[in-house]
């Protein structure tokens, strides 16, 4: 019997901060190849290829989550691909969700600036002195996070969020929360 593989996480942080483009489009590197993270692990080129092919064959997407919480999706990744530098992601943060609206505000203020991957290790070799050389990973999700583990990889493009749209989404959520509390109290 094979031991059950546990979902692991690797964090990435961009030198220039987590960024948004028009329509809350976010893009950048969620993982960089050949760099040692705080856990001593190094992701190698090609580590995501089999997983990305398998997801595409099943017409599935990598999930965009808030702080690795599977109950809090905050957007969609429209593109997830390997290039020579690492794992590049492009997606849209949905401000219609409470956490999505919060994420847009926090990114715009510079308070949130990291990405993190959630994955299972398929193939790895242990390095002398600790850590692993990760050669095949089963990618599950990429999260927006507060504290990334890999300090050199972050999202690369940002523009000012549409304040009116974000405020309208927040107002809708507050109205829904207020009406839900009144119904529960009565």
C-alpha cells in the first residue's frame, strides 16, 4: 500500500509587489526554477509539465484561492504555464466575492504581495545538507498570500482597481450579510 501523499505549499514573493492590471487581471511568477526556498527545496524546470497536461486533458483549471483555503476561491487562473524562468500565471480576481474585493484593496495598498502554490510531490531527490530537488509536481492551486516562502517570485502587472466596482461589490455583500442576520435573528 502506497502512503497517502499530503498537499504541500510553496510561497513566492515578487521583488516589485503583487500587481493587478485592468479589470483586476493579475499575472506573474508563482514559482521560480533553480532557486532555494526557505524550506531548502528547489523546483526544477519541467516539474509542472505533466500536471498541466493532465489538467488540460480533463479540461480542468488550477484554482485561485485566498491563503490556501479551499473554501475561499477568489478568482480564476486563465493561463498557467511553464517557461524558462518558472511557473507563469495570469488570472482575474473576482471582486464580487468578499475576499476578492479585499485582495484587490490589499494589493493596491501594498499590504498583500505574495503567491503560493499548493501541490503534491510526485518525484523529488534529497539534496545533501537538506531540502529537496523537486522534479515532478502535481499542481492543485495558486493562492494569494500574505507571507510567501520564495522571496524572488511575485506577480508582475498591476493597475488601479475600479474603486466604484469594488465599493459596489462590498455594498452588495454588506447588504446580503445584514439581511441574512436579520432573518436569522427573527
